């Protein structure tokens, strides 16, 4: 292989980071090396996000940053932006040497040095089954993709056009990868897909996420020191959160008392416009069922403000719902008008200033709520996954970690002090921490015990 040293810059969601680990595995299997900085690379890949306007701008900025490198590496652009705008990127940024779509990573070793620039599946209906995968530096936590694509066709979303229709991975393939991750020392397994709860319907004729979770929980047997200590669920759709799924979550100690449910709104008027399958009544019922079955559950959700046609009454209903429900984790985004989507062509668009003001209004209340919920944890002893050292001096080491209620790179942290600097805690270690103080999103405490 003419070029050996590869640097990967990843933007966007955990699904993109999962793809980048697959890219790393492909490159190393071909005899290459992954390097830590673009300045030492012979080839640079920018794995882009193209979901909303802010993400697109961030991806474009990252591409231009790489064009300015003095070492002049070969530049490859991959991911959602490349899949969606490959021709435009090739024309507008001639410094890009190659463009890869979302299902074309296996072609990577063979394209370097070729004359063709754009490699992209016109109908992205295949599934990336990476023959090998290079885990990142955070060896104790890993994502596991159980499906690709999406069938929901929400009015504002381009993902089905970029990623294709929903395709579940065969369960035996998922379990095989999970076994390998467990043997590699992964303690936190984060399940990802565009829609976790849809898993299995296309392959097995029914929703199979509960079955899959039971099998994943059996890896390592009954000993929590083996296999996965935490299994985290990301991107669950409310209309498919069944009683069976809730029962599995409540009964399996390895499954985190945490769930990510992108609700987007509560007004039936807006939900219909968004082409969501949920209703105000079904959303409220599901939240009630989850909290009744799992009293300590932390629900993460996202809302969109300023969707076309959202009235003041619709927004007020959303704001009141957010305050009364008291979501433990919440993000609010101003609606992004995306070309090629039904919502993008709607006539009743809302001014950017109004969209942003509505999002800011809800988030101001959420900051206060988050601090209040964190303050209620003062005096509790919590299990914490150590992620690294925050500060140290001659007497103390201050570490940073997370609870089961916090997803990496998304939620808050626990900052805690070890009373002795003699014995260091390795990243990936589980410890018990007494919570002594709280901030808007982070907790502060002192180490009690290891293990």
C-alpha cells in the first residue's frame, strides 16, 4: 500500500463514530496505520454529518481545515454529507481527492491512487458489515449498531434518503460482535440505530429488541464483573416502547436506567405535521409506564421548536409539558429547514429568531431543573465509571467519570476526589462515590470504594 498513515476526523452522532471505527479496522487490515493527528498523516478522512444546517457547516469547516495542512495529505470526505452532496462537494472543493458514501467504506484501500473521485451507492440499501473494527482510545465503552437506515419518514428528516430504508442486522451477527467487544474489555455497551425499537421487524416479523437485550445480558453470565456492566439504549421511538421492553429494562440489572426517546414535540397539531406516529396521549402514557416500572429511570429526549405551522399555543403546550414532566435530560433545537424534505417545502415557515427564542426559553427552564435534580442526589452513594484524571497534586487526585444516567459526550459528569494519591484508578474502573455537591449538569463527590 503506497500510503500507510491515516488520520480520521469524525463529526456528528455516535453512528458516525461507529463507522469511523470500522474505517480504522479496514485500513489496519490492509496494512495501514492510524495516527493521532492530521499533521503526521499521509491520508486524511473527514467523516461528515449532513443532518441539519449547523452540522453541515461544521463539516464544511473541517474539510477546509484539512485543505490547509502543510503536509498536504490525500483528502477523503465520507459520511452523510458526501452521500447527500457528493457532486456538489467535488465541484466546489477541488482539493478533495476522493468522496465516499455511507455504505462504501470497504472500497477505501483500493481507491487511493485511482482516477475516480466519487464512490457512492445510489441506493444505499446494503449494510456495512465491517470485517474488523478498530476501537477508539476509550476501550471500556463501545457502540454496537444493530440496524441501519430508517422507515419513519418524518417530515423534517433527510436520514432515510441518506441512509436508506431500515435494515436490521441478523441477531447472531450482533451477538458475535458483542462477544468480541466483551472479550476486548468493553464494560459499557451502547446500542445504536436510527430507531432501536424497530429492530427485527423486517427480518423476523416482530419487534425483537427485548429478545436481543435478554441475550446481550447473558454475555458473561450472572457475574456483573464479567461481560457488560452497563447496556445503554439510544434512539428509541415512543410508539414502539412496548410493555415487554419496559419489563426487560426493569428486570435486567445490566441495562441502564436510562433511555433516549426523541419525542420532538407534544402538540398533536405539530406531531401530525411532522408525520410522527406518536400522539400527545401516547407520549404521556409511555413516560408514565416507564417511570412506574423503573422509578430511577432518567429519560433523555429532544424537542424541535419552530416547526412550520407551530403556533404560540402549540409552543406553550410544549413548554408547559417540559416543565411539568421534568425530563432528567433534555436538548432543544430550533427547526432546520432542509431541502428535499416535505417540511422544507411547507409554506408556513417560522422566522429564525422566533425558532431560536422558543428553544432558548425551554432550555433556560431546563438548566434550573437539571440543577435541582442534581441537588437531590447530594448525600447519595453512586456507582461511577472512571474516565480519567481531571486534576492532581501531591496530596489528591481528582477524577472525572459518569453514572449510568449519563451517556458519553452527551450528558453530565461526576468529578470526584480520591483521598489518597498512592493508588491510581484506571479508566474503565467502576467505583462508589459519595455525592457532596451539584452543578447545573455535573456532580461532585469523594471516592468511597473501588469495584
